[in-house]
């Protein structure tokens, strides 16, 4: 119960942060560039994210390639060093290669396309909850629309257990490739942490090898304490190894962003829900809440009218009126009931081993 409460709180906090970040970015762009600049920036966003094209894929490859090049060019000459052995030449290359592999798997794997020849299997795999999913037909594909699926207007196909369309991957994230997407986020988070720590150890090794602390204390007479030495050490590092420090800061910031993004999607997977379903549930809950408030208001108005038409009664005291419950306080609380949540273990198994890859699914398809 406590774990679920913490995960729900994290999910809510992440949604709020994303909302306010988007809000302030829009305000900032409007204030700096004006309406024409805002229109230009969002037209670029539309081109990159709202239509199928490899622009963001190329940008990703350029970022990871350029970052790794600068690390090699600026730091590999100090390996092996005081803290790092030459094995990090090979482990770094392996780590970057695995990251690109996960990127390619996510980008070019089938997200779980629903077609006429497999729609019956998906219909049996994901039953309708008759709340946010009801039996209907896809108006574009002209086939029955399984629960948890959505027709992606960018890819122009129905995707099973649809989460979202990722512009960086130029692909949908769905039932069959969510595992690769999570692996991509987790591995790149660990890759950025590894790079930050490795660069930090390179700088620490240079401090040891060049005996910077010894020189500062003996020849310059600086007190051998952290408070006294820190400003001078930082000044020396910024003057001599500014490229490595910039790379460390960049990798640390990216790792924090990836940690938040991975945590958000891992939380969704543990509850067996998706980004698309999160929005659907929010819309449903808001609609039910407004409907309940309208019913309560109508009932209160009806009671008030009937009271006015009856025999005039002694007016209630102000004190009693103050403590009287509002009719809106009796509005029924709408609770999210996710019938697809089968517990953390089974939910995780469904991500790692998608239903459409299991023998039971394939046997039904062959029949």
C-alpha cells in the first residue's frame, strides 16, 4: 500500500513538473521571440514530433556520437591513470554500442501493430473494461478496435497497448517494444552516470599525479583543509580541464532527466497502465466528477424550491448555517479501477514477455 502511494505521488509530481515546464517554456519563447517566433518554434516541433521523419533520430545519433568523440579526444589520453585502467577504453565503447543497440531495437521493432489477421487474438488478450474502453471499430483501419489499443495518426496504424508516439524513435511505443524503450532509458541513465563518474576519476587522478594539493599547501602556504583548498582546486580544474567539467555537467543533467523519465514509465508498467490510459482516466474522472457535482447541485436546487413552496419556517441561525454541510460535499468520489493491474510481478512479466510473443497467443493465431 505504501509503495503504491509513493509511486502514485511520484507520478503526480512528474505530471505537474512536465505541465509547468511546458507552460514556462511556452511563456519564455513568447516573451523572447514574440508571436512569430513562437509560431516558428512550434512549427519545428510539429515537423519533428507530429509526422513520421528521422530528424530526431539523426539528432540523437549526433548527440551521442559528438559526446563520445569529445570524451575520447579530451580524456582518453589520461587513461590508464591513477584511478582508471585501460579497460575503460573498451567498456566505454561497449556501453555506447549497447545504448545504440537499444535505440535501434526501439526504433525499428514492431510496437504491436493490430491487423486483420491478429485482431481476434488481441481482442481476447485484452478484454474491454466498459469504462474507458468499449467495443467499437477503428474508423480508419475498418477492423474491431481491441481494448488498450489506439490508432496512431502519425504512423497511420492501430497499436496494441498503445503508450505514446516517440519522436526520438520515430516509432510508437506499444505492447511489443515497451521493454526495449524501458531498457533504452535505463541503460542511457546508467551510461550518463558511468561517464560522469569516469570523468570525475580522470580529474581526481590528474590531481594526484600532478601533486596539486601538495604544491598548494607546501609552496603556496594554503591551509590543508577542504574549505581553503576547494576554491583553488576548482579554479585550477576550470583553467586546465574545462572540457571535462562541461562534459560532466552535461552528462549529470541528462542523467537526472533520464532518471525522472524512466521512473515515470517504470511506475506505469508496474501498475500495468500506459501514458494514453493515464490521460483517458483523467478525462473520465473529471467528467464523472462534474456529472456528480451537477446532480448534487440539481438536488440542492430542487430541495430549496420545495422548501420555499412549503409553509414558511423559522429561519435557521447563522451559526447553524455556518456548520451545515454543503451538498457538494456529498458528491461521490470517482475511483480509478484498473482491471488490467494484476500485481507488480505479473505486470512486469507482461512487459518483458509481451502477450503476443507467448505460445498461447501464437497458437490462437495459427488456428
